[in-house]
């Protein structure tokens, strides 16, 4: 009987290879004779299974392990499936054959059998030749040599997901019973859970948000589950930080810092002992259950605490924003300090009242069509007037010919009432928080978690007594035992492959500072583990690619038909993962604990779209931010500016004598050398060298006469500002800048926060006020879809919001609607008499204004023109021409979108690309 494509199970065991003959005995069962016996055996129908659902596996791209033995010269591999179980038949070239289930036979397939994966890997192998490390006449380089040795990439590894995510989709995993021995907050808790729910996950860790703490919690859970983890980074300092933190808690003996040959030899010479107290950490089973239940209860209570703490942080940020904008509102409108206490009416009611009067002023209110609707409208008008007079005690009367003074007073009342509401809500949140002992709950969380973590270590090391490895080669010979002794291995991404000591990949790889990892080294590191947690920040400094290497990489990229996400010239490994693996789970660590709120809020608004929650507090300190501009002139030569050094020595440092730690950062090495030659007490460094560091006070020397694209790099500026904990000082040229960029945004931000006057002819926009107004107006427009102008305005607004959200470069932008023109133009000197009259009219407004949320300056005006209302024969068209002329004179770009036009989104994106 030919059983080549079938598999026979007798009593659930594969016996095809042992059977000589098998035949059916009526309806009772089967009669079987085995090859090593002349005797026949009878089996009932329920004892015999025939599996004919076979799948051929290509042995060229497979590895077969029978037991723990790797089999070579494999000729055929057949896979048989049965009710979720998997059975294998393996035939060697010499005729020997093996059968068994997945517990006895393990077959690993390579994703390189897939054309897409193979092509992508070939591109990365080609790129590896560009890496100069180790190149000589006998070698193409260490990285190239590593790639040449890789002819098999297990399709179960994270690398397979990365090389072809369409075929090897990242798996969703089961996750429960997590611990947090190093503490956590809301977003860190989410990030840890995501690491165990998904085969691949990304953690975005902005400055000061507890990235290392999150990594440590993930490591603790991996080890507690009896699994292994390879922790890698672009350099040893990041991984050393992990070991130092574990050492602080007496658990660093689980770590082997390896990587380079030198590190391995250092490890061999200094192998840690398992501390004797480890064996006293084990908890009895009933206590583990009890502590696990207590941990679950504590986490539930902490979830409420985290929610309250985050709400308080949001409210404090809002309080600071409203308070600062109120100061500017008072300055712009000549309002003195002795403002009367407002009568309590909700700020939303005031905003709604303003909106309704605005609708009347603009003539947007639909005309009543019958007596009943006219009667209802009259009652509404009387009610609004009564509310103004008797509830708000508004001093300006309702003047249907000029709503301006009334609206200005409503705006003032909005600010005052909103500040009272925020203060009251902060009090309520703090009162509710005080009913929880947050510190006690966090301590309970960490203590219970650490106790459970250490108990698992005690149990593990009682089974696996500490061994001493005599040589580096012995690590490889005793790979499985080594992994039991050291479940946590540290390495650079470059050396990750040299840390594989068994035929199985690590269970996890955690890649820290992944924004500084090159794609070729990062991809190679992913071949080492089944699951991956990629940690970094795409908005901090990426890996450095020289101009010479970029040219070579561009040439290589053109030779391959692969996704642009793999382009090594343009992307860091972190960015590549985000681009290549669609919908990869991504967690932003939101809670920031390092910098003074006024310092980090620049980064928050400029780079992170306002998504950070600032947990530090503003206590009204003076001069948290300062900017000094030198006298005009070309003082910078060859990336060196003595005038800025003199300003730092003579004006800045004397004011910083009370700070414990001071750092000077600059984009250029020549300026660093000059600073360090002239200063003794304070050391300077390039911004690239400062990533990962912090000081109480940071001084940034820009150097350039005209700020270059290099010095104005957004990632570099993000790093520079976020190094400062208590004080940040910007020192730059006094020259007028030809281009407005990131550093000039910082200059404007400092001026706005210090309430100093800027020279711009365009006014700072009250973005908090108009953001609330925009929200209310859009809700109003949605409730009146029958009016075509409203519908088109709503559609345009939604399109603009989507455009701003679509590109990280646009995070600094905010979309506001219906801004009076006179609120935008501060200096009227460029207008003629007709334009002055037109711009001063309260009803003259811009449909939409996109502003820079950092500088508060207008970026572009957008008008939505309905054809019948704006065609060339109308008075509105002539007013449009006047508006165009005014904005042109003041240098504010204006884009007109027609309701009958097409490609409007593309027009907006193209314009923003030229402006940002």
C-alpha cells in the first residue's frame, strides 16, 4: 500500500514508517502487520486515523530538528494537519525517515523562500557593503561578512514580519498577569501590555517620559515567564543603563553584557554570582496567589489615580495657556489689572452667546419663513439680550450695526470665567486625588511586583545552579544552559547576531534608541528573536548618514523594486518599521517628568502636537526661558562664533551661578572646541553628543549668521531644548533671517512666553480662544446642513484638519475658522483709506486661518468661495480683491478654494510644503 502522501496514526501515534501492511476488516476496524514482525494486530476504527491533508515543505529553506538534533541532507519534508495538531515526516538523502508530532520534530522554515523577503534581504545585504567597519583587502567589512553568513531567516522571527509584513503578518498574542516592579504610569502600562499582546510593537519615548523604566518592566515580565530577551541599542551606554538599574534592585545577576569580543571576554572574567539572598525570595504558592490578587486590586485603583493625575496635568497646561493668552489679550486691548469679578456663567454659554451674535453679524442666520418661526426667533433674541444684561452684566449694549464691542466684552468674560472653571476643576480633582494615597498605591504596586518577580527568580535559580563558563567558545557549546543562567543578554545591534548560542532564537528582542539604528543593522538584529519591541523617538536625532554614503545608498536603492520604507539613505530603523508594517501597535509615552513646563511645552507644541502630559509644575519662576541676540554682523566663520562665546561668558553664565549643573550645546564641533578652550567650569558638547543627557540649565549657541538647514534641524532642536530641566537660554545672531524656521519659532515662543513685543506686522493669534470658538462654530454648522455655504465650510474645515494631521511636519499647525481680519493685521500702516475701512469692519473675516501653535503667528489664510457669491460680477468679488491685496502687502499667503473646484486637498498640501 502506497502511504507516501498519507500519514497513519495508531492510538494517536504516527506509525506509517513502521507499518508493512494494513487492511480493513469489515466494519470492525483494521488488521495491521509491522515491518519488524510477522504477527498481525487488530485496531478498532477509533484507534486508527488516516491523514491525507499533506503539504510539501521546501527543504532548501528549512531546518529540521529531531529531538535536539539538527538533521542535515534532508530530501523531503511533509506536513500533515489534524484538528489543530501538526505531524511531520522527514526523509533524508540516505533514505532514513522520521515521523512525529511537533514535540518530537521541529521544522523551521526560512522567509527567504519568499521572493519579496529575499529581494528585501538582498538589498540590505548590498547596503551592508557601504558600512566601513572592518574593511580591508581581505574583507568587505564586518557587517557585510555577517550578512554573507545568513542564508536562513526563521519565518517565526520578527525579521520575517519586517521583510514581508503582507505575508508574515505580526501575530496577536495572549497577555495577562503582568507586573510592574519598576513602577508605571498610564501610558507606560499600555506600552508594557502592547509588548505582550503583539509580536511586534513600537514605543515612542519622548524626552523625560520614562523609556528605561518601561523597558525594565518588559524585561521583568519576560524573565518571570521563563523566556529570554536580547536588549540591543546603537551603543553600549543605553544598554548599560538597563544593567545599572537592575543592579540597583539586586537583580543584575540575570544579565550578561555581551556583544563585541572584548565585552564577551570581560564578562567571562567577571561572571556574577547568584546572591545568597535570592534563595530566600521564593514565596509559597498561596502567597503568590494572594499577592497577585492584591496587585490586581492595586492596579484597578491606580488606573483611577492615573486618570486623575493626567486630568490634573491637562488642566494645569490649559490653565497656563489661558493665563498667558489672557495677558496678551489685556495687552492688545488696553485692559488694566483691575478687571471686575465676572458673574458666574459657564464659559460654554458665553461662547455660545458670542457665536450666536457672530452669526447675526455675518448675516448667516436663516430668515424665519412663518409667524411661528419669527416668534421663536424673537424670543431667542430677547433671551440673549436678557442674559447679557442681567446674568453677565455686560456694559456694551447690543448694537445690531456694530457687534464688535459686545463680542470683545464677551471674549473677556470667557477668559475670566474659563480661568475660574479650570481652577475649580483642579481643586475638585486634587480633592478626589487626596482620597487616594497615590504614593502608597505606587509603592504597593512596585513592592508586590518586585516580590513576585524575585520569587520567580528564586524558583528558577534553585533549579539551575550557577555555572561558570571558562571561555567565550564555551558559551556557544553550552548555549542552552547559558540562556537559563542569563535570560537577559545585552548587546549592540551591530553585534546582536554574535549573541545567538542555541538553535532557537531569543523569545524577545528589545531595541532601544531605535531612531539612531541604521536599517541594515536593525534588520539583522531582528533575525535573533521571535518577538520585537522597538523603542525610540522619531522626533529625536536619527542615525547619521554621511553625504558620501547617501550617494552610494541612493545608487543601491534604485537597483531594487522595494518599498521606500526600506530606504537606508532616508530612514532610521524606527521610522522604517513604522512605514513598512502598516498599523504596527504604537504607544506614545505621554507623561513628561523632566523639564520645567514652559521649556518642554515648546517641544510639546512644536514637535508632539500637544500630546504630552507635563507632570512637572510651573511655580512662577522668572527667566525660565531667555534669548539673547548678538549685535548684527557676520561674526561666524568656519562654524565658530567668538561673539556668541563672549555673550555666554559675560552675560549668561554670571546669571546661572546658582544652578548645580550647566551645559552648553551647539551644532558644530569647532564651536565646542572653542568653548572648551575658553571655559573651565562648564563643558560644551555638540547636540548629537548630548542626546540622553540633561542639565539644570542649558545654553544653546546657534553660531550661524544666517541659520543653515543643518543647524535648524527639528530633531536636533528638540534634543537641545529638552536637555534643560530648569532653565534654557538661546544665544543667536541679531541678523534678520532670510527664512523663518525652527529656531526662529523658538525665538518667537520665548518672546510670547515672556510677553515681549515682536516686530511682526501680523498679530499673535489668540489660538486658545479661537480654538474653542472654532469647535462651537463647527457644531453649529453641522446642525444647519441645509445651508450650502455652511456645508462647504464644514467640508473644508474637515479637509484642513485631516491635512494637518497627515504629516508629522504639520503637527505645529492649528486650524482656526472665522477670524476677523482686524485680529490678524496688527500694523495698519500699509493700508489705504478704503482698506482701513474694510479691514476695520467687524464682519470682515477670514474663513480659515492656519497658524503656528508655537509662535502664535498666522501661516496661511484659506477662503472657501461659493461660485454664485464670489463670481466676478458681485460686490463680494471686489471685496475679495481688496482682501487679497491687504494680505499680499503683509506677506500672509492666501489660498482660495472654489466650491466648484477639484484637487483642493492637493493644493493645500503643496502650499504647506512650501511654507513649512
